[in-house]
C-alpha cells in the first residue's frame, strides 16, 4: 500500500471566470501520512546516528584494530544497513509530491565505546516503543510494516550489548 | 469480531500451541543457561497461548484445541538442532503475530505488536542475528 503525501500542497482551483483561485488553508494530512513522514524522518536520523557512530568507532580503532573492535565495526555496519532498509521501505510507501522535511540532526554521540553503545541502545529502544505506541488507526499493511520495524529496532538492543562486550 | 480477525487469532493460537510443544521437546536437549532460557521461553509461549485463548473466548468463540502431537520442522537430536528448532519456532510465531497486527481492533493490534517484538527478541537470543523485517517478507 502506498500513501499519498498530497495534503501539503496548497489547493488551487481553475475556474472559467476567475482564473486560478486559492481555496484557503490546506487541510492537515491524514494521521497515517503524518506518521509515515515522521517515521521516515526518525529513520533518517537513525541512519545518520549510525554513520556518526561508525566514524567515531573507526577513529578510535585506528589502523591496528583488536578483535573486539573489528567485531564492533562489523556489527554496527550490519545494524546501519538494516536501518537503511527500514528507511527505503518506508519511503517506498509514500508517493511524494512535496519535499520531505529533514529531521533534526541527531544529538552528539559520546566518544567512549561504552557510552556510544549505551546511547545507541537507548535510541533503538525508544524508537521501538514509539512505533508500537502509534499503531492505532493505521491501515493494516502499514501497521504490519511499523510493527515489524519496531520489533527489529528492539532486537538491535541485545545485539548492541553483545557488540559492546566484543561478542559477535 | 470479523471472520478474518477470528481466523488470525486462531492461527496465532495454533502457532503458540505448536511452540509450547516444540519447546518441551527442544529443552530436553539443552543444558545450563540455554536450558534455563528454553524454559523461560516455553513459559512465555504458554502465557501467550492462554491470553489468546481468553481473547477468543471473550469474543464468544471457541478456541481451536491443541493437537496431541506435532510434526517438528527440525529433527532434534543435539543442542545445535535444539537451537535451530527454537529459531524456527520463533520465526513462525512472529509471522502469525504480524498477520494479527492487521486486525484493526486497537487492543488486539497492540497485543500482536508486543508479541511480535517478544518473539523477535527470542529469535535473536537464539540466533544472535537480528532481522530487518521480522515476520514480514519485503521484496
């Protein structure tokens, strides 16, 4: 199912005698489209957060990484890829005729490995909880996608805990 | 409750009944922490089974009975095959809960979404590998 994002465009009417006439304030987009756009913005933030985390981790690792450090970089790359898949799938549900608003830049990430992973775990759990709380009233197939992404993001939490400990 | 909603609830119940049976088999091939994990997961499936039974009954329908025995998708004869069965069980139950998320009743949908998350977490605990879209096939 694809949701149309047309409500952000100012409605215009063409009439024979008055030419182009502005009809007034556009109605707000339906709740499912608002949620889809918010979910896309949140997932974009998550992708940016992981790109920043990988950058930080690679700087920390340097040119002679230890085994746990290599495991962490490989694991984070995998989770980052899953977020990109979430983002691509969410975007595919939107027929876009207005530019999507960019989400706010993710908060600055800590530089210590321990705190960096703790921040990512927190972001994943919060994203999962938020998505599960937004299912009411969504069309069935979109609700299924949101629930599946919420589950995926929750599974990243124990995965990140293992990575933090250097376990693949 | 529509016939489609009832069918989705009954399918989830059938999956939980099969999961409860499967964990009873696989737990015997594990030891230590893995056996404790299997026992906890077994209890979680039994609790979910009972919740689904109560939801169907409360809606005025008769829950499907559990089978006496189930043909397991993985022949269990070692710890490795026990783990493989646990992963298979969790993935199958996740699919049923994602199907149940399509039900529009808010309470049923939230229950299904929380169970989807719980089964996906159990799957990753056994496999070590998260999935991008638990329970869904995304092409």
